[in-house]
C-alpha cells in the first residue's frame, strides 16, 4: 500500500522542465535589457543639446529656398504661357481642284497554276516545306540558353556545376538527418 503514494524526493517530471525555465528567464532578461537600452538611447538622442540657433538658421534657409523656388516656378509658367499664345498665321490660299481622271479598267491577266502536288510540312515541326520531308538546315544553339558558362555542365544562370548541386543536396539531407538525430537523442 505504501507504493501507491509518492514519496518526497522522487522524480515527478519537473526536472525536465528546468532547462526550459532557465532559458525562458534568460530570454526575458535579455528582452527587458534591450527595452531599457532602447529607452536610454532615445532619451539621450532627444535631449536638447543647445542647437536651437542652428535649427532656426536651417529653417530660415529652407524658407528662403522655398521662396526662390516659387519665383522660379512663376517665371517658368509665364514663359510657357507666352509660348502658348497664338501667332499670326497666314490665311489659307485657294487650292485648285484635281482634274478628272479616267477610271482604271480591268485587264486580262494570265493565271499561273502549278502542276505539282500540295507541299506538306516536315514532321519535325519546322515551317520549311520541302515536299519530300528532307531538310537541309542544321540546328543552331541559342546563345542566351547556354547559362553563361564555357561548358555545358553548369546550371543555367547560376554558374554552379552539376556535381556541386548534387553535393549541396546530399549536404542538406545530412543536415536533416542530423537535426532529427539531435532531436530524438
């Protein structure tokens, strides 16, 4: 019957929570210290350093610059208005009417017809009609699809060799297995 009751000093599972509570306390402390430091920096930055005269001078210079800009804007508007005014144009003259012309007539034009069969397109998808299905053209590589590298073993527009991509993939799989092992072990 004494086995049914927990005795003092036995493991109740709270020991597994101890590292979590320690880390939570450390993070909370760092967060509170960060808030205190940010408040101190803002208090020091906003403190008046006796630069009121410099601020007044700068505001006066800004006001003068705005006044000059307003005058320049008015001058530009006046120039554009003057340029948009109508000018003295020459009166239209009497243009003579065109003379009557003879209407064109149709002529007998011989129609050339071919005695050949209808040409069929080539089966490989080109738009060349050769009639018998043979082509004389050779395929050419497109310069933009070569990936920019000197050899064809690199991935397009990355410069990464194919073996390096495979190695990176194997390394990432290794990281996954390692994280899984650390988590369960």
